[in-house]
C-alpha cells in the first residue's frame, strides 16, 4: 500500500500526468456529483419529514451542513498542500493550493449566510458573536487572504510560498471551528451527525443529508480539478507536451 501511495504521489506531482488524470476523471465526476447533490437536496428539502421543534426551518441544514463541512475540508486540504509546497517545493502542491481557495471561500460564505437565515427563526437573531460563528467568519477571511496573496504577488513561486504559510497557520482555526461547540459557550448545538458512534438525527433526515454532503464534496473536487488543469496549462504553456496538445486539438 505504501508503494502504491508513493507512486501516486510522484505521478500526480507531474503536471503532464495530472492533466491526463483530470481528463480521465472529470467526465464522470461532474455528472455524478450533480446527480447526488440534486437527489440529496430534493429529498431533504421536499420529502424529509418535518422536525418536531423547528418545523420546516430545519431543512436549511441540507445546504448549511454540506457547505460548512466542505469549507472545513477544503481548508484542511489547502493546509496539506501548503505544507507540501513549503517543505518539498512541489509545483503541483502550489497549483492545488490555488485551485482549492475560490470554491472553499464560496462554501464558507454560503455557510455563514444559511447559518444566519437558520438562526433568525431558531434563536431570534441573524448573528451572534459566539465562538462558532466568529471562527467561521475568520475561516472566510483566511480563504480571501490566501486568494489576495496569490493575486497580489507577481512571482508565482513567491506568491505560492506566502499563501502556503498562511494556509498552514490557518489550520489552527479549523480546529477551533470544529470544537468550539464543545470548548466554549455557544448557541450552536452539538454534532447530531457523527462518523464514529450513533447519530442523534433520524435516519429519514440523515440519509438525504449524507447524500447532499457527498454530492457537494465531489462537486468541490471537480471544481478543483478543472481549476488545477487550467493552471497547469498556463504554467506549462511553453513545454513540449502542451504545445503538442494544442496542435492535436487544432488539427
């Protein structure tokens, strides 16, 4: 298994191999992600039962929870890419760091917006400066800060190193977002959907939520691959394999 992972690591570190990988994966990844997302959202927003205490207002979880989890997972992925870029100076890690940020920032914004809309009927307020909300807002600012660094510094390698450093340091905030409900006094309830242990959410509500999350995560992955593929072509435009690719498409 270790040899397989090592081989994949070196192969995906090659821009040419990565481009071919994207060409093979994207044709099925995009439709599968959209289909799962559509099934999960329609099931959850239309057919899932009404919640006993919150009524229909709880249905926003089918957007809020996938967006929140996607934003957190995306930033963790950026932290890993940033660490690889800083330690091993791998160019593809820099590309992935740049490709991960925009969709992750969008998900963080959707999480904050849907959380505010959910909070009004539930808590009587759109916003409260509690630990979970504040740390999620900081996560959005971290995403935007990384994107700003990548666009402000002209040298791509220097921009990548600056963004990588911020991504690695910012992982601390992901931990705060995750455990703020347990560590501090907050309006948010504890986790009802658990990977390990029994979930407190009913199965009729849980399955559409899981499907929505899977669909959004795969859509995030597809978006990252599309952006990374474009970035690879831009960076490698003077290489022989890109020129041959252009000639083949023009022929």
